[in-house]
């Protein structure tokens, strides 16, 4: 488990660590207190991944263009 601040992680870094946390928890070979700490870190990593995905979705929404190359809102982009 990394000691790096979650708020500084990229999506890929947070996802990789989240997968490692899940593997450790699934093995069931860690003491209860460590399991709780892992679960808490996993929840924070999940939140980071969700936030980074939301940022990416917003960027895509902002750069979506119509047939004339003009930006369109999310409601207008559904048909593209």
C-alpha cells in the first residue's frame, strides 16, 4: 500500500492501488485493524477514481462539437 496522498494520484495510480487493496481484502489474511484501514483507504481511492472520471466526462462534454465544429451542450451531444 502506497503512502502517497490520494489527492495527488492520477486516475491510473488510484485504480491500481484500489485493485491491490481489493486483492488484499479478498485474501482475508490481514488482521482486523489492518482490514479496516485497507477498507477506508479503498473507499478514498474509489472516491478519487470517481472524481477523476467526472472531471474527464466534463472535459469531453465541453469539447464535444457538432457537425459544423461548434461546441454543443451535453443535451445536444446525445444524438452525435
